C-alpha cells in the first residue's frame, strides 16, 4: 500500500512536471476547434497552379519532366478563364464536404494569392485575379471552412537551400535566416487577409534545412497570428513518413497526416488522411479516377479509424474541375445525403476496421458498415454493452442480430445488402463511448 502511494505520488509529480514544461513550450490546441473539425470528417483538398498547363505533378516535375526554367515561366501564360470559386465550393458542398484546403504555395514556390513578397504569384499572371481571395469569400458564403496548405520547402527560391528535383541540388545563395522571415510574412498575409482559417496545413518539412527548433518556433508564430487555428504535424520534424503519425509529445502539431493511405485506428489523437481522387495531386489528363465504391469505402474506413478524409482534386488549366470528377463527387454526396448520419459527428469504433468493413458510433448508436459479407453470417467479438435494437440504416430491409456473452452474430439477407456499404445500426444500453474498442478477426 505504502509502495503504491509512493508510486502514484511519483507519477503525479511526473505528470505535473511534464504538463508544466509542455505548457511553457507550446500552447495546447484549441480543443473546441479541434472537436468541430473532427466532427466534419470530410474535406476537399485542392492542388493547383501553373503546372496544370503541363499536366505533370506539382512541384515534383520541376527539373524532371519539365525543365526548371520552363516550369518557372509557366505562370506567364497561366490564364484559367473558366475559374469560378463559387462553382468549386458548390462542388465540394454537393460532395458532402465540410471544409476546404488549397495549396497557397507548393514545393515549386508559386503563390496563389496576391503577396507583396514576390512577383511569382497569381496576380502577376495574365489572369491577374486573387484566387485565394475569391475562394475564401466563396467558402464563407457557403458555410465551408476555409484552410490553406503551405509548403515549407521552396525549390525555386534562392534563399531556400535545396532545389529541384526533390531537393537534390543545393544553392550557393541560400540562407535560412532570410528564408524563414519570407515564409513568416507569407503566413501573416494569408491569415490576416484570407482568415480566420480552419487549419494551416504545412508540408515539405522533411528536408534537412528544416529543424525541430524552427518547427516549434513556426508553430508558436502561426498560433500567435490566430490563436484558435489548427496546425498539422508537418510543421515540425516528428512525422513518421507517409504513415503520418507523430513520434512524440515534444513535437509540435495538432493532428497526424497519413498520406495516400487510410490511417490506422487511433482515438487518442486526431488524424486526417489526404488521398487523391485520381493518381496525381495536380491535374493529369486521363488520370485514373477512383470508383465510387473505392471513394465511399475509403471515407468509411477513415471515419471508422477515427480520422478525417481530405480528398484531393487537381483542377484543369482552364480553371474547371474535370466534369467526371465533379460527377464522382456528386455521387459521393448523394450517398452521404442518405447515410451521412453514420459518418458526420461520429467517432471510430468500437469494432476496429477489418476485412468486413468498419464501424462508427455516436451517442447510443453503433453504425456497422459492412463491405464484405463472407457468407451467411458475420461474427464479431463481444463488447461491454447490450444491443437493445438492430436495424438497417435507411430502413429498407432487415438485420438480425444475436448477441451472446462471447460473440455477436449479424445476418442480413442477400437482397437487403447494399453496395458499396450495408449500414447496420445497433442501439446500445449505454453510450458508445463507454464501449472498449475491439479488434475484429479477418
Ligand atoms: O502535396 C502533396 C505531395 O506533393 C506532397 N504531399 C502531398 C500532400 C508530397 N511531398 N512529398 N511527397 C509527397 C512524397 C515524399 C516522399 C519522401 Fe519522404 C520524401 C520520401 C523521402 C522523402 C517524407 C519523408 C516521406 C518519407 C520521408
């Protein structure tokens, strides 16, 4: 007993010290803003710039498929006359997306807003219009949260040490002591002129000129511009590659960022998977478009893992989002119109994602999303709650559920099953957040 007290005393002391040093180091994320953002679950990502004229990948094709001098001159002929911010935001809204994130500046350094810091910007193209301004206004008008992506690395700027392709060359002129203030002025302009923002979505942090100290400093700086803003974990050096998790509490960032994959089940820290609707981030002619089934199952698997999905489109050089992508987004929206209750404002679990599909929950309800039936009956492990009712979401058809002390059996007759997702709703005898998550055997 005495030993236990000592141990818990020790732990308490440790917790107090840890909390104090954390608080001194970094402001905690705005918990309400974070919860509101998590509840949205689904957002639109946009990668766009003069590179769309070539149809090659943004940033990465500079000095590869497109010679650097040619790449850097594309903006002189960039004239997307069909660009309509309202149309883009309506497309996002019709898809059931609740927030919007656009590349203000990618690794190529091109600025999609009217910055005072450089001529390499949208208002110095023949188009002249401030795309960020029009989009931030349209988002506010339509009730969509507006956010910006911002790449820390800039392979074109003379003060940034590494050049294209992919930071493989070095520049004699470079100086991070000049580059960091240049970046900070960008961020100040963006937050002040187009904010308040939902998030500042950093990228390009993995390169060697960027340090943990710079990451901490930039995190504090962005929070000082807008205290309630969210900042992703790519502001600092703690990201675990494309897996996107964060290596420890000493690293700045309010949420994790798996890339081109659905994150693994994680309820103790928010995360968001960014995934392309085709294969490339920027527009590519005839790029392979993902099927409706793939899009819906990706969204549901993400929500089921307790994460958000940021689905990317790359608009064309004429300013439009490709009609076939608009059509796919509309189909996703139609599905959400019907089944959105099982996605928005839910948390992942308690049944972890698996070969069967995934589960989400809110209040006293669990939404079991089944993609693969593997026979007559699906078997799930026991949970510490009683299922008092089971039904199909949407109401057309029947779900038969048998709960015993050590398993849950679920049956839905063939004709009542839905493509690409049969949503079975369990009503529990207690709030779903009191149920311990369980893994489902394949
Ligand atoms: O903007 C889109 C891509 O252009 C950008 N992020 C999305 C949102 C992107 N940057 N890098 N990558 C995609 C792939 C980079 C992979 C690597 Fe690495 C960079 C492999 C090695 C260095 C980062 C650090 C991933 C693993 C280690």
